[in-house]
C-alpha cells in the first residue's frame, strides 16, 4: 500500500519561493557576467592605455507591456521614439501585440513570455530607463534589477494613483501622471511610509489621446436608438456580479438598446456568471454583449452609462461628455494604497458625486422612469469639464512628454 501526499503552497509562500529562486539565479547570472567582463578586460584592445569592455546586452530605453490592453498607453511613446529615430526596446507579454504589425524601424518589439517567464527576463535586465504600467515592483515576483538605472511607472488611468494594491508604486524611481492632483496622495504615502521620494511628472494620458483620435473617426449612427451602456468593473462588488438579473431584467423591458460591456477580467475570473447571463438573455434582441478590445465603439453609441467604480466612467465622461449613473457597490479599500490615506476621500469618488447620479438598488424596478428623469444640466456639464481639466492634462501631448522625460533622465544619469 502506498501513501500519497498533497502539498499546498499559498500565494504568499509561492511568491516568496519564486523570489528566492529568481534571486539566486540573478546572483549567479550577475556573478558570471562580472567574471566574463573581467576576462574581456584582460583580452580586449587597449584604448589610451585603458581596456574597453561594454555590456552588449545593455538596452538604453525599454518598455515592458504586460498585456494587449495597454498597447494604447505605449503607442504614442513608440511613435515618438520612431519619429526621432531613437532605438527603443519593446518587451511584451502579448504574443499578438499590435506593435509587431507597426513596421517600426527603431522600435524593436520582442515577446518575452507571460507571468513568471517574463519576470525572470526582466529581473535580469541590463538597461537604462525602463517604462511600464505594471505595479508592484519589488513587492511580488517583479524585482528591481541592479543593472537598471531607472524604473518608471506610467499611469494607465486618469483616476486616483492610490487604487493599486498596497505598495504598488513605492519602489519606482518615477511615476508619470495624467493630472497634477495625483501628486498629493503619493507624497502623503511616501512621508507616511518613510520611503524615497519619486519623480512625479505630469505627462498626460496617452491612451486617452489615442482614443480621442480614434473615436472621432467612428461614424455617427443613422436611425440611432436610445442606448444604455452597462459597463462594470469585475469582482464581488462589480454591479454585474452583485446584481446581475436584478439590474438587467428591468433594463431589458425598457425597449431601449442595452449594451453590456463586461470588464476584460470577467472573461477570465467570472466566466460562469457571464455564461449564465448570456443564456438568460439570448433571445432578447435589445441586449447586446460587447467584448471588443477597444471600448470606443460602445462609448460612441451610448446616450448614458451605468457603472460602479470602473475607470471606464472617466473614459466615457472625458471623451463623450454625456451623463453617467453609478451604483455605489461598496468597494473595500483595505487591499489598496488608498486605505492608508485614512478618512481622506478619493478624488474619483468626490468627482463622480458631482458629475454623476447615484443609482440605488431600490430604483432598479423603475429604472426607465429614473433614467428618463435624469436630464442633463449645466451643473453636471460644468462638473464633467472640471474633472476632465484636473485629470487629463496636456491633451494630445502625452507621447511627446514621456519621450522627453525618458531622454532627459538618461542624459542626466550618463553625466553622473
């Protein structure tokens, strides 16, 4: 008789073990590299009496894209480097990244795998300036390589920078912001945690710059039906998972076109819930499901949006300047940096209360009347304009501003 044993490793322990393995591998890698460079010094040609050896793996400018959804954040930066004729290494974890189809001469895309495979490559990187949207540097598997001079995080959202998981931005050298307002809370956390101050540079919002151009090219609909866009976040407090049929049943009875655009993560984490809802409404001709990579087509069609705390609210508000209704689903801030701000209210919630209308569960049964009664107003329009001015600065200039900062930073580092 044989005994079998099952070993369970929790995520925290798994992350720690991965870090130990990668740390050991990185140490061996750099020790070997240092030894190789010493050998090169012994046998290399002499220049002015001094041996010259260079790290042939060194990349001066690097972008890391963790997924397809972030391409529009990096495209303006890639375009700017290409226009200037400056070489840029573009590492991606998306096999079908659009960068491969751009025909760039100076931007060099390379697929480096997903998850831990990508992190191993990045953790051993030799580079000058590394730009990414991925948070949690030096917190989980993604570590700072000692052969990288500068790590920069570019925000891929115009809402609060403290809505990342705990310590998401702490160990970057710089954070590139969409609006000046985001600086205050980052500085507060730096002071509270006693960590180094980062460069905080307001560059604008690159993906919104792309969306602004693209949405203008989408033709207006002929015989346009009144359209409600339901676009939630994902997870237990996302309105689609929390309310589901309670919200969609009364909406389906309005006779209006209802577009449901689930969060991309829902397809991975909430597939059963989506399958159940799609089956329920498969014969309802006025309910459409949108899984397109870009949200601009649904945004253009919508006359009003219903959401929760999803960042798409700001895409819709800033690009389309139309009314928003939101369900306060009670987001638990404990796992996020925002929790350490204490009683301070997040900018995104304060702004939403001014330019949006809260929708309560008790309103669902009469949702047609509730929506019809929500006429746009001068006050709502002014609140939308104010939020846009605060959160989306330097419109159309983000790619240029980011490239300028990357180049200026490297010039400064090379002089030291």
